[in-house]
C-alpha cells in the first residue's frame, strides 16, 4: 500500500468520525457560560496552565479564544513540561492559518495566512527576541518544556507592538506567583533519527518556589537537547541558458559543427548528504514579588545556546563547464530550446567535502513593575535581547573531468537520469584534482535590541466606556555582519601536504588521492520510489581526511581570515511608538470591543560597501568569485505611520459569538534586506544585493468570524479576512552585463548576470477563509467517550504582485492556496493518544530564480503521532513519532524538473517525566 493510500485512508477515518459523530455532540451539548469580560493580552495571566490531560489543554485554549478582545487562536500546555510537541513550530502548524518551514526535518519558522515568516511578529512574554536579522523567529532555539501557552493574534489592538502584518504570536512562560505553588519537574527522553540511525538525549528540569505568605516567588529551568540527523538531497540550479560561442571554451551543444546556437541545459544534477549534530541549551529564570496589594515587581532572563556541526558531501556533475583534453559533446537531443539529453567528455565533476560549524547564543533579560491604585494601573518594562552567531564553513573541492550524461526525457517529478560513460571511474582518486580550500571562519553576526515601555490604564467600571489605555514604547535595534573569508590556493595547500603542485591542470591543482574520501549511504532516499536511481556514493575531497594530516591552526596560519567588504554591513533601526486605546461594552457584556490608534516613527541607517563590477574574477576553486570594493557609505531612511484598529465582539447567545476587526497594520522589511551589501556569483551568473531605501509593508485589513462554543472544549468557528497590502517587497530582477576574468590573470569574457534585489512592488490583495472544528465525543458510551476530533482548513485567494511599477505580475512567494490539519485524539484512564496530519498545497518560491526557469514547491503533508500514559500522579511516560510516512520535500522548475529533493527521514522519541 502506498503512502498516498495510507494517508487518504486515515484522513477518511478522521472525516468519518467528524461527520457521523459531530451532529449528536452538538445536539447534546449543554449550555456554556456566557462570555467573560474582555481580557487584554497579558504576560502574567496564566489560566492556561492546567494539570489534567489533553481535554484540559483544549478547554484552556478555547477559553483564551473566547475571552480575548481580538481574534486569536491559542495552544496551551497541559502542565509545565507538557507542551503538545517538542518543537513549538510543529505545534503551531496545527493552528488554523499557520504553515511552517522546515530545516533538516525540524520546524523552524512559521507563516500565517500565506504570508512569509517575516510578516509574523513573534514575542517572548510580550517582548522582542533577536534572531540575527530576520523579523521571524527561529523556534528551533526555544525549548517547549517551559512554555505555558502560545497565542496567535490575527487582529491587532493599539497597545500591541507593531510589526505583525499577518499575525502577532506571543510565547508565554508562567511567572512564579502565577503558578502559585511549589513545583518540581524533571524529564528525560531519547530521540532516534531513522536516517542517521542514532539516538540523542534530551533532559529538562524546572523548579518553581513560592516563599512565605505567597508574596515572593522564583523559578529556574534548564533544558538540554542533542539531535543527530542525516539528510539526503538531490540538488540542482535549474536549466541554464548557454550561448555556445560564449562558453569558455566554446561548446557545440547540438553537435552541428558551429557555435552559433543558444540552448537551455541542466546546470547540475547530483547528491548532497548532510550529517548534522546540534546541541541546544536553554535556561530560564525569574523572580516575582508583590510586596503590597498595589505593587508587583518582576524580573526574568532567557538564554539559549544552539551549537551545530555539519559534515556535507556534495557530488555532482556540472554541465555548465565542459573543458580539458579531448572534451566536447558526443551526443545530444534537442527538445525545443532545451537540451533534454546530453552526453559529453570533460564534464566538470564537483566533489566537495565541507565542514560547517555554527554557534548561536541569545540572551534576553527583562524587568518590570506594575502599580495599581483604585482604578488606575501603571506599568513599565525594560528589556534587552542580543543574539550573536558565529559561522564557520570550510570546504575543499576536487575536480574530475568526467565522461557523463544526463537525460530528463522522462516525465517530470523524477530525478534526472545521470550516469558515467566510456569507462570513467568515479571511485579512482587519481581522477580528481584538488583546486584548494575556501570558506569562512567564525564570521560573526550580532543582532541587538533595546526596548523601554510604559503603559497606563484607567478603569471606568460603569457605563459604556470601560477602560482607557495609553502608552509609549522606545526601541533600538542594531544588526552587524563581518565576513571572515578563508582562501587557500591549491599551491599553498599542496605545500602544507607536501605533495607536488601542477600549475597546468584546472588553473593550478594537485592530485587529490591523499585527501579523497569515499562516502556510501545505501539506505539514502528511502522515501523515493521513482524510476531513476539517485547517486548514493562517490568520492569527495574531505576536510576530516585533510585535518588528519594538516592541523586547522596551520591552515589558518597559511590563509588568515580576511574581510570581504562588499558583503559586510551594519543596519541600525530606531523607533518610537505611542498609542491610545478605549475599551467599551454594554452593561450585559453582549456587545464589547475596543478602538485605538497607534503612531510609529522609524529611523533607519545602513552602512556598507559596494563592489566595482569591472573587477570580477572567477576562480575555479569551489566556484569562488572575487571583486574589488569601493569605500563604505551610509544611507538613511525615515518614515512615520498611523495605525488605527477596531475590534468588536457580539454575543448572539451564551454559545454563539460574532467578531469583527478592522485595522491598518505594518511590517518593516527584514533587516538583512536593508543593507548595501552585494554578493556576486559568476558560477550561476547572479548578483544579489540589498536595498536600504525600502518602505515598510502596509496593509488595510478586515476580519469577520463566527464562533460557536459547546461543552467546555468544543468549538466550531469560521472566519473570513481581507488584506490590501501595499509596498510589497519582492525579488526584482534585471539583466546586467559585465566583464569576467577567468582565473587570476586569465582571459576575460563578457557575461550576462541576473541581478536580484528587493524592491517595493505595486501591492497585492489577500482574501481567505478559515474553518475550525474542535469536537469532543464525550456523549459516546465508555470507553469511546475518550475520543475527539480536531480539524481546520485555510483557503486563500491571492493576487499577483508586480516587482515594480509597470513590471510583470508574478505569484506571491510562499503562499499555499490550501492548507489543512486533521487529528483524532483519545484520552481515558491516564492514557492519551493523538494522530494528526498536516497539509499545505504547492507554492512558488521564486518565479524566476537563477536562470529564469522558476523555483516551485510541491504540496507537502506529514503524519505525526503521540502516546502518553500517566503511571500515577507523579510519573508519566510518552512516545512520539514525526513524519511517519517519510514524506520528502520537493521543489521543481517550470519544465517540471526536480530542483531540490530532501529526505529528512522519520523521528521517534520516547521518555519519562516526573512532577512533584
């Protein structure tokens, strides 16, 4: 039985339960309590933390949604250390309208309502957490064990910090007095990765202590997790446009005896194997005091250290270069303007071994106070966040000149048929010549944010106007990047190894035999059932093999890290925001809402250098591009915005609520897009640069939702929304022509480059429908009354956006028109189980990409499951499975050729937890 058949069968089962059993549940549902008074977003309320199972968690999330002053969805922990998933992004993908992106099989960033992750503002207890330049937040750096709830606000209120054009996500941790009692929690788990075939540990501990008469409390938590993973990827850059006469040397693609033709051909097709080892330490701590009935003081700190090491093996023929003795095309098949079959001698066989290391440390302290006197409440908060990331990537390339072919005359959605001809031996180390070592060493990126906030609220209590709130927020954010490039020539590396250097081969190289390593992964691509077998073994010029003979210290002494000024940048952003908000409602609370206005002033400064495009040099060594730079310059960009908002809630009866929201929202462009830095790749003929004069994204939005609540956990809801987005930032493209020197002192060729840069587009309109059902089947006879069904779907209607005024309209990147989640859970007598499926339809990554042939993502669906058992009041055990059907992620071009295929494998977790 295929994965698709299994998936469809399970989905039918879930749907059947929902349809057959849902109606009786509604009919037998008892009346629910009326809606409570509005509760503004708070970082201290912790009603969500409960201690009894899946249903209590769902009930708490339903209460948060029902009592909110805005349109919101929530996920709540069952107890400290019992968030529904180990990865917060994996939990959030089950929220209506939320989609996630994965790296090496793990959820990292989220998008809401189809917009890119940078449109979602993620907060930690209401404050900004830095993430080295992105507006989005990388959830892989935050342990879920300490999280009490996550709230996804889809409509804003005036007091909420601006920046969440698609949504504001607040990750909340309980403060000690909100937990309200002594609590000790410890857990240990083992994580097994099917591709890596290795176990990794995960341990966590948490202590909450309340002192004296309950006026002082403190907590501390520590979480340590390792992950050993392996991913198998088929990779390519698409179909390159090749002008026969302008190749170096010229190439007769169609073997017609001249060099007068232009064809598209596959740039590269091969395999990348990545073996990773990540280690994450998360620490949280805080104190809270209520010395008087009117004063509350608190302080907390968040610390995360994520270290990751990777070994990557890349083995791929690159048909963009056909050179060397007796080289040339032997046979080809032309299909329109594309070479669909190509067999040649002298094909550039890339054999790269690369070692990557990264260290990301985030620290965020905060302190605040709240003073209440009668109807007046004043609060203040100061916070700081700093993330420093250091990255090392050192790689060595061996070049073979192979007799090789590719064939993609078969149907799409498959690997390119790739092979070697005329007796070429890919396992003979003498067939590879090493052209040197390159990369970066501890290149730092530092992201810092300071913020000071003051708020005041006056409660009127009686009358239609309930509250008046106002406040001021000051913040400053700085992002700095400094390159640290390492470039060791083949001659320099040969001298360190004590082997002969040959200046006449590949522009200078040496026989790679001493440093070649044979990789073999016969179990690779187990998720792939296509007709073409991918490469699962080969030879690479391996860094570990090199370091056994030459120490890293000697390598760095021979090639000290140097700056690449055109890549360096600094961006500073200062903002001041003020707001006023009025909460209102009728005496019976049937109608309630808030209206407000937020003013935001932003000042940005970008500092960096630009390259001299007449000095481009392409070095064969790992496709290195060198360029001179001009002196650094500074660009300022300032703007002001007024952001009104309105939220209304009307209770039709005790169970049925209608909500309406209207607002103007904004998101600033990603900090890394505001730079003056420019990167050039003569290998794929691309230039990418920033744009420090980008305007902010603005959107006028309207939301309408209908929500029906039954029992304590049941919800049926439907929402429609509309966003008119202005100043959309897209990847604009233009063609530019520059002279390129082939190697140091080599010949010069004139080449066309695709220059990619961010620009404000003409805008786009986004419309959507969200449907949500949370149905407990408690009316069934025991033991079937433990079942429940969860399901939601998001349907999007997205217009196209122009990269510039009068330019061509292209699909909005990253938008899946359909996404849904379906889950069935069971909870009874201490036993809990959940089976869930998450799906998103295909979407566009880049309409053009390197060679104008586009980059599109296939639809993706994933099955996950979890089991738990409460041994007694203090001990529980759990087991989880992720990506049960071993689904890969896949992208393709406009010719239906696979660009990228990643098999990250299945993951399994087993563990135990104790609480006292």
